């Protein structure tokens, strides 16, 4: 399967590393903002075609699928362009920064019949998969999720600490991970959502702190705290408080409530959530089926974010 990747930044490199581990996948085209830097990455990964225009990659007949790791504001339009060009597409989170665009992307996927998947990686991390399987087996039920998403980001930097061309967003990017995961893990739709935010940053134009409360139809609740002001440990930490156990998930690692490590190395073929996510994308294409985290499956998350955005305005 021949793949094009757009967005040769921090997350793009994670996908390139992941695809090297998946049999039968060949990255044949790389799209980046700066040709010179993109060429350097292409040389490293032995990618033959380099461009600064996604349309050039979509014009390559042999390209079967595209992975988009571009700035948030470009996701919806680029994902639609991929589908219109007859390509399967995996777009990094979020699939759109508005509900209208998210709905249009879902509509277009149904019209084209191509696989369209969103990078809601928490569905694929072995830590969260371990808990999901216990829930499906009716061995564990969530009473509350307590989640912290903390960064120290006063300027536009990527995960590698490098400057980037776009502004991140606590609601439409980082909260999306938890809102989707909460509903997915509960197996129950979100029926109530509240949000408050701190001051707007004078130059970035976004809130640097936010608090979100969620309630699922089955009664489970979620409290999510987000900050770009946290000068300390960075990342997202999930505490699952259930009817018979407590779990703490830190990306691909899992601990019980007493901080004892739980072995999740046998949950999937890898301990790398990005690799597992990409494997699901390519498997869905080969098997002609809907992937986990399809655009249709995650749409309810975007409906909740739209509601929260209206509250914050």
C-alpha cells in the first residue's frame, strides 16, 4: 500500500517511525511547509517524492492513502480533498475545528465510501485498551474519570520544542482526546457538559486554562482540567475510578490506584499507540470495513465540543 504523509513535524515523524514497523506499507510522498527541511526528512526515511502542496501528492495515481499531520485549521479541508481525490485518509486529531466542517467530512466519507479515520489515539493506547476490555467483559464500570492535560506553552511550539506556524487549542484539540475517550470507555453518550475557562492570552488569542465537566447517560462523570501554564510534569494523566478498582493511565503505561505497574505489554502487537492506530487504519482499508475512530464514530465528540464552545462564548 502506497501512502502520502502531509505534515513533516513532530507528529508526522511519529507516524513515519510507526509505518516502518508495518509490513506492506510504503511512504512514497511527503508534504511539508518548507521544502528544504521536508527534503531532509524524506532523505532520512527514503521517501522519493517531496512537495509543499498536498495536491501534488493527491495527483499521484499510485497513492492509496494519506495521513494528515498538518495544522488543526487545515484538517477538514485537506481530509475532504483526499476523499474527493479517491484516497483513504487518516487525519490527526481534531478532524475539524468546527461542527459544521466535521459533519461535512462525515457526509463526504459516506458519499465516497473511502476509509476516513481520526487520530483519537487514546482509543488505541494499550493502557486504555486494557481498561476497555474489562468494561466490555463487564468486569469494571467507570464511576468517574479524573483527567489532567498539562503543558507549559506560552508560545507556538510543537512537541519537540520547535516553533510552529499555528496556534494550538485546549478545547478543539486537547479536550477532544478526553471527551471522545470518556464516551468510548463508558459505552454511553455524553448527556451533560459544562466548561469554564481562564483569561485569554494577549498574543495567542486563546484561553490558557480550562475546566470541563461531563456526564454520560449511564451516570458516569468526568472532570477534565487543561492548562498551557503548568510549569511541571507535562502530558495527560487519566485516573479511572470504578466500582471495584482504580486505574491510572499515562499514555501507553498503566498503574493501579496504589501506583503499582500493570503489565499491558501483551494487550496488542506493540506498546506504541500511534503504531496501533496506524495498523487499524491500514487493516480497515484492506478489509473494506469501518475503522475504530472513524469520522462517523467520533462525531459525537465534536457535537459536545461545539456545545462547550457556545458556553464559553
